C-alpha cells in the first residue's frame, strides 16, 4: 500500500478520534479511510441502511437505500469486538455494472451490532496493512454509530409518546398539539395517510427501521403501538389522483425491504385520508379495522378502508349507534360472562380470529374439540345466531371490532 507515504496505523486512528471529538460525522471519517486505502467504502447501520458511500476512484457505482449484504457464518454479533472471530468476510454484489466483489467488517460490541464497513474489492486485493486501518477506524465508527443510535432512541421515545397522544386523541388543545409537533420537527401540514402494520412481534422494532426514509419529499413517521407498527405519511401537495398509487408504491418498497430481511406474514391496513393532524385518531381506527377485515376476508397483504364497501359506512356511524349495535349483538353473552365468571366472549373472539376452524381454535384455547363445539353451540343459542351464515358472522365480527375500538380508546 506504499505505507511510507500514508499515515501509520496509530496516526490514522488518532486523527479519526480527533475528528469525532471535533464534531465530524460518519461521512467525513469514512472519506478519510477511503482515501487512505484507495478503495470505495460503504458504511451501513445495523439493518444495512447505507449511511455513506465514498468512492475515491470515481468508479460511478451506485447503491440504493439498503446494501444487499449477505452475512457469512463468521459474522457473529455475539462475538467480542476485539477477538479474531470479528473477522473480514466477503460477498458478491450484482449491479448494473456487473458482479462486484466486496469485503465487509462488522462494527459491533459483544451482543450488539451497530453496522458494517464494506470495502468494494476482492478479498485477496485487501492488503494486511489496509485491514489494520479498517479495524482501527472501525473503532471510531463504532463510537459514532453508538452515539447516533442513542440520539435516535431518545428522539424516538419523545416522538412515540407524542404520536400515541395524537392517535388516541389525548391532548389538551390544538395549539399545544401543533406546538409540540413543531418542536419535534414534524411537518404539521395535512393531509396525511396512516398505515397500521402487523408482523411477528419480535420483528416489530426492525420493521420500523426498514421503512423507506422518504415519501413525497418528507420523512415518514414510524412508531410501534400495541404490537402493531404504525406509519404516518405526509400527503402535502400530492394530487388526489396520485395518492393511492404513491401509497401503494411506498408499501411495495417497504415489503421489499422486509422480504430482504426475511420478515414474512405481514398485513397492512390503510385508513382514509386525514385532512388535518387532529383527524389522525379516527383514521387510525379505520386503518386497524381495514387490517383486521382484510385478514378475515382474505383481501391480501394490503387493505384500504376506502375499499371496504358497506363496512366503511358502518364504522363511520356515530359512536352511540355503534355501541348500541354491539350491545344488541353480543350483550347477552357479555352479561352471562359477568354473572357466571365464564369466558364465552373470549371464546367467540378467538374462534373468529381462527377463521371459525374448530381444530385451530381448540389448540389456541387448550380445550378439547368437543368441549369447544359445546361452547360454540351455547353461544349460538344465546345469541340466536348461526356462525355458518355469512350475514350472522359479519354482524358478530363488526360487534367484536366495536368492542375492540372501545377498549383501545380507554
């Protein structure tokens, strides 16, 4: 590498640490490393989102929002940063310019991965001295990524609390609401779209980090509420005829990111357009309803409330009418459960969730199938309904969703 004309290892490490202490950011530190080793450098975060690409040779290679990193067996995030297990691995990247070789090095501490330093070259082309430089500067990048992670987490807590209050209509005045939104640097101009996403619970935090970083020139808002990921999109200046197409394109990109990280079994509900910030709580309920109805009626991964037909009009009825409908439909078994300390309503809800499959419901409830059949028969007799009839099933499902809405708003 012609080390006589380059900084030695300790000089580069000290210089990068000084840069960090003086407020220089990750792109600056990565650029210094790329110049030193004379190769293109990509720095990603822990979900492979590209933070910086510096290409001193000007090869013109471009990368999307996420780098398609394929982790090797040696990339064990449980390994100590300073052990030999934290090694260089290699991979292949298919680009428009052909297949490129790359070498990557995990930036991590025991039990926590912060990102990767990726060098665009074949493994054999990375000299021992260059590897040492990468390891040295990766220590500085580790500190920078850790600090960025802390700031992101702190801002996320504040934003999550605020979004929760918005979505559950929990604020003292519109003035206070808009002032807080401005302090959090959130675009408060309407209209907005809201998406509720369901995925395996252990993947929810990763889901919010894998979403596209821009929509309609604004950063989307991501949060997690009650075991669902929630996304809020700004529709400012977006023509009405383009809204649905833009939202579907955003969702397609999001699903692509989730698929890349092997996150499956994802369902989404999209509420109708919220004209203002203060409308989001109602549109949030719509998105949840669209999500649940989409799963029950098999409308695919994405369900739009606006496409729910007559169901849309049912759930936009006054709250008092909805409550009365739920009480007329399910009131008898609710009263019975309270008096006899039984769980018929819970049994009914689980049975509906399991698409009325006796075997599946019995497994979830840990009861014998015959016992479950007897419970279902009793429920049908008390409600004077037949769960084999679609119209009766829809009424029960709507009543259960109304009860769920009442619970959520408590």
